C-alpha cells in the first residue's frame, strides 16, 4: 500500500483518523475495509493489491485505537453508532456517496452497525470470519458466552472477560508479549482455542510462559513491525473493544436502532467467508446465522474456506478470497446496483 496515499482527518466528534484512500477507476465501486483487533490498515495489503488491480477504490482506516488514529481509553467512545459516524465522515471527505463495506473480526461487527445506522451509504456487505452481528439491546456478557457455548460446544468468547474485565490484562499482555503472540497468532489454530479463547486460558498462558509456533506472518519482519506498533503505542485503547462488551456497554446504543433497520437492507447483497479452521469465530455458527430466518429474503453468498482466523495475513490465501469477492462484486453487486455504481458516485473521490 502506497504510503503517499495515507491521509489524516479530524472527524466530527474530534478524533483524528489516519486512513488509506485510493480513488476508483472509471465506474468501479469503492470498498471500505474495516479491520479488527489488534491490527492497522496496512494489514489489508494483500487483499488491497487484488482489489486495486480490478480498479476498485479503497478506503482503509486505522480504526479508533490503532496506528495513526487517536486512542481514547474510555470504552464508551467505542459505540457502534460513533464508529460508524467516524467512517461516514471519511467517506464524506472523500466524496463517496455509497460503497461496499468489508470487515474482519471486530470489523465485521462495526460494518454490521453501518447497515443499522447508515444503510443508504452502503450497497453491499462482506463479512470475513465473523458474520452479520445483530444489535443486542438486552446483551449480557455471561449469557452471551453461554449461548455461544451451546452452539459450538465450548466457551469460544470467554477470553472477552479477561481482555475486557481484568484490570491486569494490559500489563500482563505487555510483560508477556511473546506468550501472547504464541497463544493469539499460532500456526496451529487449535492453540488459539485452547490457549487463548477458553475461560482463564489466556491469563494462564501469560503467567506460565506459554510457547507455541507462531504463524508465518508473525515471524521476522512481520513480527517486528507488529511489535513496533503495539509495544510502542500500548494496548489500553485497543482493549476498549473488549471492555465495552465485558461491561455490557453497548446496550443503550443498540436500543436506538429502529426495528426496520435491525438487519441489512434486503436489496444489499451479502458475502460471508466461513473460515473452517477458525476455532474462535466458528464457521458453523456463522453459517447458521447467515442461512437463518433473518436472512431468508436476502441475497447471501457463503464461501466455505479452508483458513484460520488470520488468513488475510497470508498472501496466497488473501489473494484467493479477494478474487472470489471480486467475482461476487461483478456478478451479484453489479447485477443489483449497476446503474447506481455508474451514476451515483459509488466510486468517486
């Protein structure tokens, strides 16, 4: 990703965002890429290469708490409506009326709020590993973890309670960063379940000096680049994405979503990449959601993919999925919104 294409913008609520923006060519759409924890916009580079070769426009922010963007440590600043508004401010600055939203990990949760709060600004949605995430005005962390245990057979989201609810989390992660990397970015996806996700597993891994082979992307220069960002900037702000969930902090924000906006518009094509080797954001649960009654009237494309949680960081895997998304855009999105793409400024900057 060309460093000269990064920009800064102070959004309407006063935070500075650092983001990558490349204009679309001719009548092509723009894709807004929203990353999760703990990443920056540059981590989209392998997918962006494919999209730019197709002439698609790109907007990829360092999301709030990350990279060159501001890093508030009050978890209440991470409400879905606020994060959505921040991205809309960037689109307004770039002159983009409508776009395709694409998210991975927490990014999928954020783009789910795009369609609740700003459905008129997006024509299609791409969910990677994490499916569409319903608004949860009655959310309770323990009940939520229990519900997912009933679906997948183990507490795949229990780690939220440590990352978001343990006052020692940031300190332990920083002091035992090598064990964190081994548990969170492992080559063997089973390690991410057993040493990271399950209740108490991550704290135990940190305190006992856990070791395992890390994924190829978290070795050498890739590892050092990640350390340079997150050891220098700290994890206090990124952990707010977990604190707000551990504190049941999004209920009031979710309760403001009108009943007729609880899901994406039926007119918007949806793409879900179900990563079969992801044992935290489990594919079978995602398929259950995306094929359920809530989406029976939607145009949903599901790609079953032999990848783990971190496949976007592997060049070959990222390119393979990106090419499939390009085919979907040309077939499904243009079929539904071809005239709009050509006439409404979907790809203009």
